[in-house]
C-alpha cells in the first residue's frame, strides 16, 4: 500500500527566505509525482508535475526534485513571499496494481511572515 | 479555457437524504476523478471515470455511494441516505486523454454538511 509522508507538518519563516519542503513515499512504482498548493477553503492548484523518468521540474521560484529509487521528493521555494502562505500537498500516481488515483500526503502548512 | 467546475459549492443535507454533486471537467478532458477530504485528514481517492466507464472505484465506500460520467453532461457523485460521517469536502479533478501521465486539475470542491 502506497503511503506518502510530508515533513514538516507546519513551517513558519520570515519573508525572503529560501525553504525546502519534503515528501517521501513508500512504493517507488509510480507514474509521476505532483505538487499542489491549497488555500483555506479552496481547491487545489497544481504547481509541478514530475514524471517518474525525470529528476526535477522548475516553474518560476519553485523547483521540485524527484529521487524515485529512495522514494523522496523536495519542493524548493526561493525568495519566499507572504502570498506563498498555503498548505502544500505532495501526491503520487501509482503504477502497477492498486488504486488508480493520486495518493496524497497530509501536507505542509506554510506561513510566510511579512 | 474554464477550469474544472463543481456545483454546488456548499450543500447541506439532513441525515437520510440524498446528495448529488456535479463536476464538469475542463474542455477537452475525458478523465474524471473524485476525492474526499475529511476534516483533519488528507485527500483520499474515491473513483476514476472516463466517459460512460468506471475505470477504478476501489476508493468508494461499498454502500450508498455511486458515480457516473455520462456521454453528455457532467460527472455525478451520488450519496444516498447521508450520515454525519459523510460531511467532508468532495473534490473533482480532470485530466487530458493522456490519463495516467498527465496533470490532474482540481475543481474548487463541494463542501457537504450533514445535519
């Protein structure tokens, strides 16, 4: 059974800092890994998708890496801004047997202090 | 290109009533997924559908829950005889025909409250 863990559960940093969010998964048989942000009471916004054959993806101030063999991904946020405050979710799409949807971690609740 | 649309955004039902949640995928998307987010828990996969087909319903409770994605119209998640434990946010996502290799785009969710 695929399990996804995100560390830390919560993080509060001053504006302007660079930060790293961590995600680990137990089964390396995946199609891809996706990072989302969720604002309170809202839906999910897709940030980055990394296919299993890729090592990293970048979008603006965000960079996500994937080490499939060790079951780990990191989301790097450069020069953080108060608007980055949200919950960040990591999810994997399992290949092979098992449920055919995304398996999510419980998220990292991020607060950027002005 | 409008995003994934869900309605209603908020739904209140009394125990024993039926809840019908609708999802219109993004234009050109033929894959639809439903997820549930219980209070203080992570998102859980429920069901994966393509037009007129249920591909995987392994995350759906065995009773009272059903889903469909007809040839025409939105996908529907139906919960019969709701109970308080069904109170949650229900999210729909869609993806292009690439399916498993493609990004899933999420709607704003329907927040169901069972009184």
